[in-house]
């Protein structure tokens, strides 16, 4: 039964459930109050009658039952037209001297016990001729005789019937009023919920992520504010997605156009007799370079498009060894640029491949901007990796944006690159609970500082994937963290 009621309740609207629950609660309260009132009045009426019967029986007990005649009965003993008065004897005889039901009241052991002196008082209900009587018995001065006074309960029962109908009518009116009140509460109280629902449906239909108007400071207003915060986050995510797609399309267009042009030139040259070996080799080298540039760009886009990093097995990584491997890789393609290293051990809990990619991007950026036979200084100490070059440096107006995706300063737009390398550095730093910032070196070139939490010696505890606190050893990757960009 409860399962059926539960399924029925789930199929109803919230307003219907509010009305039903309000009506049910008021109905139960009215029923309990009516029952309590009915029982209280019935008990009070019976107690009043019992007290009256006891007083009248006590007065009658002072009369001599042997000389007493019906004409001697005072009005105080009767007290009502439906009263009975008489005696009961210890041997079982009884004499009813007054009333309409003379001899028809069937007395039994409780009254005989009073006559025999075994009980000092008896008061109970007896049914006679379809009528309920309240019968009280008290002993007299004469041994073996008790006086009995009985009165019909018809008047009490009639009063209780009238009271029952009154309580029923008023209770029914109260339940109906509660139903209307519940309807009013549901209609007015749930109006903000309906507005919020309509706004959400409008957003789902039109995909317009406009904030919802918030009224008041109650739970519904808090829900609306939370919904607005969700809409703001969704709108920002959609804008970033659109920007990423637009920037990716823009950046991919350049190598694709160059690749198509080179292939068209190669096709036309073959139709006209072909190119020289040197020309063909130069053209194929250019095609190979464009393909490598597209491969790098697609890899960078894939890395940055991840909302969360893939699940990896964390390990203790010596950042100094990571820097050495990255320097060896960059040296092979940096030409005559010199790398000066000053590395101290620094153990970081994280992903070796991601860290090496971030360091490689920093070194590639420094080598790209270094002058011929220039020097790139790389130092690592106390968890801070410093990379400086001897190039022209970063303009003050460009410093706040160098880690943004696809950002390229006016001077860098003619040089190879996609503007994603430094964005990947910031993403890796944030995932490892660190930070990165750009500034100017004392030599006038660019200076980059990558800070990661760790320790100078390998900790004995296994690496943890919990949220790190900056500067604490043994901390691991974070899924969300805040990076502070400082301009030097």
C-alpha cells in the first residue's frame, strides 16, 4: 500500500502534493482535536451525573426503609423525570419505589455487595428496555439494605450526539478551508519555482545563457543565484570553446595554405618537365616543415583541450634530470645558442612526461628569441626553475598575456610557432600545484620562472594525488588550482 501511495505521489505535481499534505495535516489535527473534545465532554457529563447520583443516594440513605413510602420522596432525590429510586436487600430482594421502570432495572452483584457491607459505593451503567441508566448504590444505616438511585443517560447521549455533529461539520469545514489554504500556498509560494522552471526551459529552448532575475533572499533566491553561477560558468566554457575552435582554425589555415601551395607548385613543375634535384629537395623540406608544424600544433591543441588531465601513475621526479633531458633535446635544434646550466636536485610528485614538455617549451621559447651565439641561462634551486635569454625581452604591455592561448605579440607573428607553448607551461604548472610567471632579465632579455612544490631530497612517503599546499614536500597533482601571474 505504501509503495502504491509513493508511486502515486511521485506522479503528482509539487503543487498537488503541497495541497494534499496541507489538507491531510489539518484533517488529522482537526480529527484529533474533535476526538479529544468529544471524550472530554463525555467524561465531564458522566462525572457530573455520578456526583449528583452519589449526593442524592447519600441523602436517601438517611430515611427508614421500613416506614418509607413513595409520597415521602423529596424532589431533591428525584432531580429528573427519568430517575429511579429504590432499595436493594442483602438477600437479593429489591424494591423500586419511583420512576417509570419500576421493577425493570436488573440489579446484580455490585449493588448486593453494597447492601451486604462489602462495598461502600457502587456506580455503573445498566441497560434496561433499550435505555442506558447510570445506577449509584450506597449503604443505609440499616444493616443489609442499600439505597439505589438511577437516572437515564438519554439526555447525555443526546447532547453528545449533537456535539458529534457539530464537531463533524466544523471539522469538515476546517478541512475544506485547509485545502483552499494549501492551494493558495502552493500557488503563491511556488510562483518563484515556476518562474525558475520557465526560465530554465526558455534557456534550453533558445540556448541563450542570460542570467535569471533574482528576487528576495530565500531558498528559491539562493537556487536562482546558484543557477546563474552555473550559467555564467557554462557561458564562459562555451566562449572558450568557440575561441579555441576559431583560433585553431586560424592557426591551421596558415600551414595548410602553405602545404597546398607547395604541393600545387610540385604538381605544376612535374607537368612542365620537373624541378632540379636541389629545388625539389628544398620544396620537400618546406613541405616536411609544414607537416611538422601542423603535427606540433595538433598535439598542443589536444593537450590544451583536456578539461582534466588523464589519470596517470604519479611518481617522484627529479626536476633536475628532467631539465637536463629537455636541454639535450633543444640543443639539437637550437643551432649555435649556448645553454648554461646550474641545477640542484628538486623532487616533485607528478608526471615526468608533462614536466619535460613544459620545460622543453620554455627552453624552445628562449632559444627562438636568443640572438646568434647567444646564451640561455637555466638555473634550478629551492623549487624555482629560472630560464633567461639574451633576446629583446617581452614588452610591458605583453607580459599579462604571454601565457594565454594563441597569444602572439606583434613581433612574434612573423616567426614560427602557434602561441600555445607557454599556455601548456601554465597548464602543467597548475596541474602540479605550482605557478609560472614572466618578466625581464637583468640582461634585458626575457625571464621565466616555474615554481613547483617539492623537496631537495626524495621523500620516503609515496607520492600523493591530493591537493598540494604550495611549498610542501610530497604533494601531488591538482585538478584545479589558481595561478598568480606576476610581472617583473
